[in-house]
């Protein structure tokens, strides 16, 4: 970049920052103006709250000028019928800063968000709001680390209809790959009144509704049912020739005067079938189902219910989900198994290991059963848990009045005083 180019750029940015209203007349490259048509957006590199943020816009309709989302945080700038709204959501708290005014007038407005001299300010033309400083929303003064992180997505022009002129840290150009339906170049919106209907003085005939075509700035007439024509004419339809029956009503002509009659499908009424009968009331769909009034009605049930009115509680036990003879209890969108003794787990599939607490004594082997255990005792021991030493003296194995001493799977004979000896 040459020094001359740099100087021109600095001068341009200076003029932008200081918000003159002659912006479009600056000598600028054409691709710094972008037209957004409601479905348009451009994704550009994320910004930090403490960077200087600047852009200009021109709109009749408004929308979101930019929105930056990250996992925990969000910053957005919106232009509405009430004014300009800056919303910063940081972790769990939302900070809103509003500049009231009429900005939907198709004139250029220049917005700045600046951190300077210990204040974050938000301004347009001569109106300024303090967003944060050391004693007000002080958390935002240190928020730079978390506002723009690696998860941040910065979108320009979400749901916005109008033109934008890029400024500091909101740089956009035609080489950006993530874009949709945007047009770079001079703003195509005609400068002037935003209300072509008012300007034309309610032009639509026969109660036709005047609607602005928000992309072209022209108006259109939406004729009442039974009327048709090219704006501003909404002339009465008198024959079947111009398909007066809406919502799939069937048109039949009178043989006498060629006037018509509409036979309406279920859910519709009116001379032209233009009125939809509301088939939904608070009781149409049971159990919290949502009722859609369309061609009659249709219920959208919450999980666990079915039937045309969501009146049926689905039996989640139908497939016998519980194992090992457990009892199944049907609940809303789930089931519960009541396990027999010795089994556990959601579906009672798990055989509880009754040997886990080492209930068998004296080195016996434990064999797990259903709600029980079996101990295989070493020789000489007996009892449920092998805690009983078998009396090996019971059969009086010592001869000649020898004294028998019981041992483990064995005995000894004490021959003292008997006059005998031996084992
Ligand atoms: Ca159920
Ligand atoms: Ca067991
Ligand atoms: Ca013994």
C-alpha cells in the first residue's frame, strides 16, 4: 500500500468515525456498499467489543445489522421501528443499550461503538449512549477475552433489508466466501419515502390491501377474495372464468346469469371459500398436543401420546422391555421395571452378584445364584457359610477310652492314663 493510498484510507475512516451524512458521496470503491434482501448474509472475521466498530446503513425495514455468536456470548446490533438496539449477552447476563429514533427512513446513518477514555460508547449522529465504564456495567470493560473466541461467528445483515456501508472492523468484500444473496455495489433502493402506499394515497380499489414491495420500493395491491386485477384495480369477479374460489373451492356457474357459486372444502367457508374455519379449541388436542388449524385440524402430540386427538397414552411396556420376570409399569413416554429380588438395572438385566461381599468363610468357594449364593466348603467344614467345624470325634474313633480331640477334618487321640498307645 502506498503512502498516498494509506492517507486516503485513513481520511475515509476518519470521516466514517465522525459520522458525516455525506457518506455515499465519498470517493469510495463500489464494493464497500452491500445490499441485503432479508435472506442475505455475509460471514466475516469476528470482532472484539473493544475494537472500534463502525458501519453505515440505509433501510426502510430494518433487521439485524450484525450478530456475533460464540458458545457463551452474543453481541448484536439491530435497527427497528423504535431505534437502534445494541445487545450484549455475556455468559449469563444481557446488557441492552438503545438509541431511540426513526432510522427506517432510507437515509444513511453511521453507527460507532468505541472504547475510549475508560468508556464504551454507542453512538449514531449526535446521539450517544454509554454502554459501560468503571462504575456501570464494569464487567464489559474486561470482556474482550471472552466476547470473541475461536467459536465466534460474525454475520452481517441477518434478516436485514437495506444497504450497508462497511466500516472499521466490519470489513466485507466480494472475495468473502461465506455469503448468500448479497449484492455489492451502489445501493439499489430508491432514495426517498419509505412508504409508497402512503405516498400513493391508499391506491388499491375495493378494499384491496396496499403492500410495499420491500425490495423494489414499489407497492402492490392484495385484492379481497372475489376481487382481482392489476394494481391498483381490484375489480369484482362475476364469473368462474377467473377462478374466484380460493382454498381449492369448486366453482360452479349459474346457467341463468353466469354468476358463480363456490363449494368449499372442509375447514373453509365464505362466498369465495376465503375464510378458514377454526377447528382448534383448547380441548381439541389432549395431553398437551399442539393443534394446527389447517384443512380441518391436525394434532401434533408430545412424545408418549398418539391418536388423532393425542388421547392415547402409548404403552411403552408393549414390547416387554423388562427382563427376568420383572413387572413393567407404563409411564408417559417411558416405562419403569420393578425388578425381582436378585436383579437390578433399568431393564432388570443385571444379576446381582451375591458373592460380592465374600459371604463364605474359611476359604470356601462362593457360587452366585438368583438372589442367593452357595458356599462350597473345604473338607472338614459345613454350614451355609462354612463356619461350622465338623465334629470328627462323633464316631468315637479313639479306642480304650482314649480322649478324642476334634481338629479340622481330623482328630487326635490322647491315650494318657489308658495304658495304650497309638494314633
Ligand atoms: Ca405410556
Ligand atoms: Ca445373583
Ligand atoms: Ca473337625
